C-alpha cells in the first residue's frame, strides 16, 4: 500500500511538472502588463501624492498633483515646499517638458535626461512622467509564479525593444494574480547588475478601484537611502482632454 502511494505521488509530480509550462504559456505576459497599466492609471486619472526622500544626513518631503490621459499624456505639478512650488513636468506622446518657475522657463527634455534623478529622489524623470510604456516599449516573458509578501505573483521579465530610449536594460516584474497590480519591480543595468527595487505596498480602495497606496524605491548600491511616494487621493473618473496637457497650461495650473 505504501509503495502504491509513493508511485501515485511521483506520478502526480510528473503530471504537475508537465502541465505547469502549458498553464503558463496560456497567459500572455504582454496582456498582463497592459492590464497592470490600465489598473494603475485607468483611461484618465488624477492623484494627490507626497514624496519623502530619505538620506543618511537629511530627509526631504515634496507634495504634488498629477493628471494622466491614457499612455500618451501626463502632467505632474509640485505644490510644496515653497521653493519648488509650481515646478511642473509634462508628457505629450514622446515629448517631455519641464517648467521651472524660478526662472519662468519651459525646457524640452532630451531623451538623455530621462534617466536622471527626479527632484533629487531615487526615481528617474522617466518613472515620474511614465515616459516609457510597460507594454509598447518592451518585450515580455513569463518566467513563472512566486509568492511575494503574501501575494501569489506572476514573474515577468521585460526587456526593451531596439532603439527605445528606456532607462533600464531589464526589469523583473512581480504582478499580484489577485489584483493584477505590481508588488515588486527589480531594475537592472546593461551588465545585469541590480540598480534598484521598487516595492508596492498597502493595497487599498481609492477612486473606486484597488491600488497600492505606497511606492518605495530602494537603490541597490546605496545604504540607508530610499524614496517613498504615498498616494493620498486618487480619482479615475475625471473629465480631461488632450488640450489640458499643453505647455501653456504648465504655468497656469491652479494649485
């Protein structure tokens, strides 16, 4: 009887090992990432957020508001502290602008600036204005499944398509199967070294949908350093048109 049970257990293991690749191949990783973008942003969205930049010798906090329309339009407006109030970033298609109120000047940002730090944080300009599309600018491979922080996740490897000006050479995404939302994102450079890890935490309902309330980025090579963005308010049912996302509007937003 014991021998029979052992044989059955081995047979079940073989069947499971055979079926797992088939089950995974049935999931399109590109479509999973497309659903992630839709869940995080919706068709049009508005957010109020704060960002805490933590360094060994100081801590700095920034408050901001953001608007987005699909994949092609986004605008981020800094509301505090006073010295940075009015600073704004705009994305229209493949073009990015930055308005600097202290010199009353709007500057078009070249692709080379997208990998630079945003407002002295650990996030890049690309991260904050969503310049890269998780679906259109990458190829995707479903590596398997893994439990992360209590969430059963799809593990998806993303590599940039040729000639796309993205910041990272490879990204490993851990996507909650329950919410189809990111739980962790690991970003790598051209030498396959880990650059940073982004953690998505405190899933809660805002604006009628579940989103991660906290996004924390931790550099791989810098001790006691991180940046945390907290979403305080989100609205996914706003009436906004493409005309709102104009360089003229960068200087006219009502704080």
